[in-house]
C-alpha cells in the first residue's frame, strides 16, 4: 500500500548481469478504479440520483459539475458510503462496496469546510485515521511526518486548526485524507472557501500531488473553471442525471444538451427554423435574419431550433453578406486585451461577442452585421416546447 | 465608546453613559435590595454570639468550624452534588449521543420530553420517586417478583436513592445546555471520523465527548448548585436520616431559632458551592486548551 513499495520492488529485483536503467515504464500508480453502475437514490419522494453510471480509471480525475441540487453531492456521499443508495452498485477496483462501511472503502475525503477536528492538533488530525486503524505509535508518527511534509505543513504540526488560515486548513485536511493511503480521493467543493489567488495555487498543488501519487480523484464543484482546470473528465449533472461526460474540451466545444451548453461557458442562443437538412449539417433560417449551416441534426425542415454560438466565435462585418445577420451595438466593454460587445438583433435577442481590442475601432451606433468566424463550431438543439 | 467621544469633545468632565442605561435600574434596584442587602444582613447576623443577637463575636463561626460533625455535613453535601453531577453527566451524554443521531422531528419530540418534567412541581416529582423507590414501590416489586432478593431493598432514606431521584429531577438542567452545544457539532466532522475508519465508540469518545465538554461543564454547574441546595428532595427522600447543609439551616433557623448559627451554615454552603463551581469551570477551561 506504500507509495514507494512499487518502486522499491522494481529496483530491488535480482541483480542482472547487465546494468539495466532503473526507469519505470509508468509512474508507480496506486489509484483504484471506481465504477458507479445504474445508481439511484431517493429522499422520500424526491429522486436525487436517477440511474447514474460512471466509470473512473485509475489515476484519473473526474469532476462532478452542476448547479446546486443537481445530485452531485448525493453521488459523492453514495461513493463515500455515507448514504445507502436505493438501487445500483458501486465498485472500487472491481469489488462491490455497497455493504462496506465508509471507513473500509479505501476512500479519502476532503470536506467542503475541511471538517478538521477542532480539539486536536494538526498532527493528531492527520494521524487520526491511522490511530483508528490500530497502527503503532511509531508508524503513525512516521506517516504524519511524511504527509505533513507532502503538503508542506511540517512547521505547523502542533497548531490547532483554528490557528491556521483557510489554505493551511485545507492542506491539513488533504494530509489527513492522504494519510490513510486511499486509492480514491473525494473532494467536496475543496476550493470554495479560498480566495481567488489562493484557489489557483491550491488547484495546481492538488493536481501535482494527485499525479505524483497516482491517485484517482472525484471532485465535486459548481465552478466550471475549476472543473475544467483540474479534471481529466467532467460529468455535467442536472436533476439527478449525468447530462454529459467528457473531457473539458469536449464538454465545452461539443455540448450534447441544451443544459450543458448553457451551463458551461457563456453562449448565445439564436432561435431559428430548420430550412433544410443535408449531409453537411442543418441549414437554419435565424429569426434575426441570415442563414447558417450547422453541423448536427436539429430536426426535420420547419422545426424550431436554437443555435448556440460562443461569444468568441462571432465577428463583426460592416456590410451585409452570406450568413450575416443585422445587429445594433448597445455597449462595448474593454476586458483585458479583449472587448466585449453587447449586441441586439432585430428580433430583440441579446448577443454577446468577444473580439480582440487591438486594431478594432470602436463600433458606432449604426447598423452592423454579425456572423460566425471560420473556425466557429456552433451547436444546434431542438427548441424546448413553450 | 462614549468615554472616548466625550474626551474628544473636551467639553464635559463626566463620561456620558450611552442611552440605554436607565433600563438596568429596575433590575439593579431589585438585585441590590433583595440579594445584596440580605447577603450583607446574613453576614452581620452570623457574627453574633447568642440567639438574641445581643453580643457580637465569632463564637458561632468557632462552633461550626471546630465541630467535625459539621465538617462531615459539608463533605456529605459536596459528595451528594458530585455524585448527582456524575450520574447526570453519564445519562446526559448518552441521551445527547442519541439526540445527535436523530432527525429533526425526533429531536423536537426529545426536547419536549426533556422540558416536560420542568412543568411539574419539584414536590410532585419527589413524591413520585417515593412511590417508585418505597418498600412496596415499583423497583422493589420488580426485584422481589423476579426473585432477586427476598427482602425489599432499602432505597428510601439512603444516599443512593436520593442520588437517583435527584439525577432525574435535575437532568433537564444538564440536558438543555449540553444538547445545545452538541447540536452545534458539525455533522461533517462525524462523517470525517467515520470515513477515516473510526468505530462508533472511537467517534463517541475521541470526537463527540471532547467537543461536548463546554455543555457538560455548564450543565454540571447548574446540577451541582441545584442538587446541593435541593432542600425538598433531600428532606423527603432522605426522611431526616440524611443530613445535608440545607436541612441544618432549616433546623437552626426554624426549629432551634438560632439565627446566627443558621447564618453561619448558610454562608458556609454558599462559599462551598461557589468554590466547587469555580473548580468545575477551571477544569472546563483546562480541557478546552
């Protein structure tokens, strides 16, 4: 179970005639796989989790992302073993753990408010799990020292949690979860209580630690930037279901549902009617004017659709043309090196557009035209009823 | 704050009190008139050598402090308080752990059940214990029907019986502060302990118990002060066989009419209880650091 044991086994093998370079083909991994199979959970009549399946590879970081009440925390509590789900199975390294109590699942948890034991010192907090497992005093002392070193908190071993800053408390919470050498680390909104600069530092540090230790990690968050930057894959959840599971780039560039599209990043939704469907995609007549051809199916000709375009995938033209729709500019805001334009189409819809500020003269009040940039990947969804 | 303000103005000599101070006048007068006044009077009465209070002196104090009988009464009174506190701590903590594991609806039912006895007079509750503990009472009926003992156990007029009934009578005073402290324990902390592999017992003694200490201390203060002064329960359950300080005060003041000596015992009780209370809260501060 020791992080170094894998490496030790490789280097202390029988001596070979030829000196072979002691370079492991893969970093020593000790992360466990996690399989959530068709799990449902209801609180009374409310279905908090609805037939959720999720497979996480060893050493992978998956973010559960969604608005509050989407079921992400319920799923985390099911995986942790705090909740007995109504249906389905949870497996760790292939073995079902549904009847295994939380403390024996090989899962470490970092809570949102860290949940450190306020009456214990930092060392006692970190050593708690080992003491509960009946390890010897010596083993506990060594492990505590090692994991405090890992999170760079050795100097604070004797402090009480209330004497630490938020970031320091989080490091202790992390060391406490790591000290039991879990195969899976669960993180419940771990950065929510930190201010913005510290948050980024801690995200980088966590990612590095997770990679060094080869841990599997599940991160619950409502912050999409956090999910994008830390996770290998993102599960976007809504109403107790996983709406889309994919890499951050996939989820951002190719949202599969209207919910994912609206929840991730900012996007403009342009209403329109399908004019024709063909092998290259769907041709849509926008209510704002202009005709676009979009990859993907939106339904048969005549059906109402929404076309989603990211603000950075739009550009401004000063004369009408193919695929352009008329807009008026209401506001122009400089944001760093970019400027954000607040535009209005002729049917009254708001459109946000982001463009490089350098070299672009400010837009006047008159009529302008807006269209997709060549690399734009608009998405198309059937318009919701009503 | 008004002090610095007036100094800044430099106009007035006296610091102006902030506007709400007249509100404490009624309570303050009541306190001075009916608490501080009698206390001073009591102290003055205790320094008289005769029942008619004609000669001042320390004879009564000498009589009290020089007689091992009274020292024993003080010790018995303190031990009665300590034993009652110990029993309510155990009962209260167990109840608290159950309370923590319950949902909001059961919790409010529990709170209702805890507060309910307070609505009954102490006299009624004490007489109920006579029915339970008497020779033909509930406990002895059960013990004898089960054949555990041939003769009825003597529970009334014993310290054991008194401690049991006082523990029940004073339990709400332990539970109310204790439960409010325990309810504030972050449930995530208990989940964290569970997830780190701790058994229920370890969580209970290593996490819940230390975090409940402030509530246990507050409850112990109330239970100790209340049980050492519980004249009615002490006399009714003790039935004159058990002698505690409140009984001595009553005898001296209302039977023997030796007011100076009654005043001495009263002050001794006050000092003893205050001393133990200070000790308990000092222990509490020690436990918290």
